[in-house]
């Protein structure tokens, strides 16, 4: 049964006094953002519709949905007292309080525009009926338009409410930031649920081409641990309203208008799905396995390509050569996706939504030189990408190594943004930072303060592999000074994601730029003429993100330990020249051996790599032993912490160190090291021909 309460629209004829005009952005319907607003009790929702006249304003305020109360006001401006008759006893502010409006009574309301039309103010007086009889109330209602005109803050100040939090509601324009979400299962088997998962990821890419319409909630064990936390951030800080889609059929029904067809991949040829993602972007179609075709036909969609049996018996090299010949010319040359990572019977194509949205070429070609056919095609494709193009996704764990993949991409001056599991980028790329928000790092250096080191061991740490894969949401963050590698491309590719991390940071969380450039690359593999512009691009991101320390890593010459992670003097000089505002540089992943200092700005390599396996006692003993071997004081011990460790564990290790150790923030560490660089200057020396 629907219960409806009406207060008739009152049109009042009073002499018109001088009245300012409201901002035209007020006009239209605004809906409450429940999670950011005062409790509405029974009605659960509220909306306000504004319409302005030369000397008045009309408000249509609705509390509730199917069960609702409507309050319609047509108010004259300019100091006029509007008398509004009361026809219903409902007091909508809180129907669970024993208060009722006096039927056949009236309210007196004065309306005025203030702050150059950015605020509508209503001064209201009436009497309310409580269990002890009538009591007078004076209320001030303020409807304030935000500077970006995207939200409206509605505040109610009542003379009878003098304690507790303010009665405040946040409203947004009807239809604004109203999105869907759906939960993905933890099943990525080719013969399992991958068909459904891939369909939903491709649907997400199509739906989010020009607006953030669909967010995917990944399983809790997904590589990027922030998926659910960011979802709440969008609701609580970005005023998104999400409607859950519970089935693939419901998702297709809700977002069908963004789909132009479907492409069928062959479950017996895993690579056919990777090619299907390319077609999906170009033809604005979803990818489906054979079992989902009936759902497509029921929706009235037509096939644009069918790869069943198409690639049977073919090698990846043959399949990708065909795909290159058919599609590459039409693909976006600013982005390309290596849909690698897991292999065999599993695929985790989390990044594919962004690739579909951007119409990129998908592949997982080998970057290993001995895989001559695939390697040759990979080189050909990369050579045709635009300067500084993004190589997203990840190399195939079955074909080559990370260092081989990044070396190859770097040789063309391109930058990697991993992984294949990177989720929801098509959504995040559509959400800007809050207007007026400024990225502010937690700097610890005090201008004018003397930073002369004492004769002790200074230790500081940096978490590996960016924020998203690490310990950001795990125990201990904020308890000790800690540095985090920022994925700097978030500043333009997923700006609200960067805002999410910055707004959560504690004073002990310090951000640094990485990794070797505006994305992951190896500077020794980059052609020398291409390195300065890449560094310049990275500097731009650092300036926006308020970063003054930069991290470099290069495994283009072999493995973590057996290879050569060190840098030549020319490369180090290029970073000093290209980032003059940096207070210092760090180098390596595991320990590396390049050290120098210029004008008090040190270039320091990691002296210790904290893996996740050693006990706290063993790790502490390692650090103590390093301090004995490096006996000159001060000693500057830079630690790289594997992302699987949490800050609580690191704090426990540091707590075991002797009294001659001092844990300091990274920027303080670098300032002290620049003042007394006790490390031996060392560069990679090349033999001259």
C-alpha cells in the first residue's frame, strides 16, 4: 500500500520588494546522497526541485520513495513573509520523534538569495505539537551551492536543537554520479567462470567510455587490495550512488545501449579471448563464450566476429600475426595491452576494461629474443606506437621475464603500467579530483633547521611495487616513518585514485616518484636521446603530486642479484639535470651499488632488501651486521620492503635494533646523507672501445 502525504502548492501574492537572483544552476531536481547526509529515518531518501521566477522561487521537496511526504512551496522574495498553510501532521525531519504539525495552522517563511545567489536562505517559524502541547520553533534552512555547482549542501538550524551534530544533507543533481556495480566471482578458469568474468569486464569498458557507469567489485584476494575501499571512497567522498546488478543478464539489460554487438571466443584456444578483446574495443562489442550466445540473442544483439574453430592448431605467433594484419592499423597508438600474467588454464584480464574503452591492441607476445617469431612481431608493434605510449598489463609468466619485457619496451622509449590485474581503470579515469583539491605530501624537513648527522646508523624504508599492491590497508601504517612508491600516471589516468591515497595518508606516510620515468622503464635500455624528455615528463607528474624524491631501477642487464643494476654517470647526471628540485634519488630493487652526491642531494642505492620470509629476529640481525661491516658513522642504511610485508612487521624489526640506530623519514634521511655522504661514490663504468 502506498501512503502519500501532500501539502498543496501555495501561490502567494505579496508586493514585490527588491530581490537578488539565484544562480541558474539551482534550477532542476537534486537528490540526497544518503551516506553523506543526516539520517532521514523512515523515508530514507529526499529530493528538492527548484524553479526560479523573477521575484520568487518554487521548491518541491519530497521525502521518501513509494511512501513519501511532499512539501511544495512557492515563495516571494525580498523580505516578504510567506504564510504557508499546514494540511498534514507529518513532521518529515524525523517521523520517529513524537512531534506533529498542527493541521489547519500555518508556517511563516521569509526567503532570500545570499552570497551572490549561491545560497538560498529560508527563515521559518511555526509551532509544533509535542506530548505536552504546543511549542514554538524557529528554523533557518540554508541551501548552498558548491563552487563546482555539482553538489548542494542543505543545512537546517532549529532553535530547539542545541546539541549533537548539525542537521546537514548533501544533494546532487538527479542523474549525476549514479552508477552500477557488480561482484565478480573468484573463478578465472578458462573452462570455469572466465567467460562470464570476461563478458562483464568488456561490458564495463564499453559502459565507461565517456562516463563512470559500472564498477566491478573483485574478490578480496585480488592483487590490488584497494578495490572495496576505493568503492567506499567513491560513495562517501565523491557522492556516487551505486545500484547493484546481481546477474550478467541484469548487467546487460541495464547497459545494453552501450553495446553494439558481440564477439565469440573459443574456450579451446585461450589466445582467442585476447584477440576478442581487441575486436570488442574496435567494434564496441562484448566478448562472450559460446554458452553466453543465447543471452546475446535474447537481447537482440548480433555477432561481429566468431572465433570458434578459427585458430585451432595455430601458434600464438600465427594468431597474433593475423590479428595484427586485421586490426592493428585501427587501434589506438597511445596505449597497448600485454594481457599476460597468469597463463595456461587461467586468465585474469582486470586491465581489459580500459583497453576496450580505449580501443587498444591486445596481445601477450614474448619479449624473449630467443622466441624469434613472437619477439620480432612484438618489436614491430612497439615500433609503431606513439612516443611515450603506455604499455599496460603485464608480460606472460609462461613466456619471458619481467626484465626482458621492460627492457624491450624501454628500448622504444615507452613506459609500462602494470599489471594485468589492474582493475576498474575505465571507471577511475572518468572521476576527476575534487575541485580545489591539491596534492600535498607529508614533508618533514623544516626550513632553516640544521641537519647535521650524529655518529649513528640512520635507517629508513621504502615499500616496493607501488601503493596498490602493498601494505597500505594492512596493520601498522602510520606508526613509523614510511615511504611509498606512487604510481605517478594516476595523476592523469586515475586522478581520484591518487586523491584517495593522499587523503588517507598519515603524517608518517611519505610519497616518492617512481619508477625510472613517467611509468616503469629501464634508463640504460632507453635510447639516450629519448631519456631527457621522459625524465621531463616524470618531473611534471612529480610537481603535480608534490614529490621531491625519485626512484630508479634498471634490470636491463640481468637478474636481481646476478645482473648489473647500476647506472652510468651520464644517466645519473640526466636525472639530476632533469629534476633540479629533487632533494635526492634512490636506486635499485634488491641491493644496488650506485652512489654519489651533488650539492647536498644524494643518490643512494638500497643496502638491504627485506623479503617477506625472514623472521623479525633474522632481519634485525642482518641490519646489525650491515652496520658492523659499514663501520664509519654516520651510516645511511636504505631498506626496500617487499610489498607482502606490512608496516607492523617492519616496526617489529626496527624495534629490535640497537640504540645506535635511528629510524627517520626518507626526506630527513636524504638531507642528513647529503650533509655527510660517508658512502663511496660509485658508478657503472663502461669499457671504452
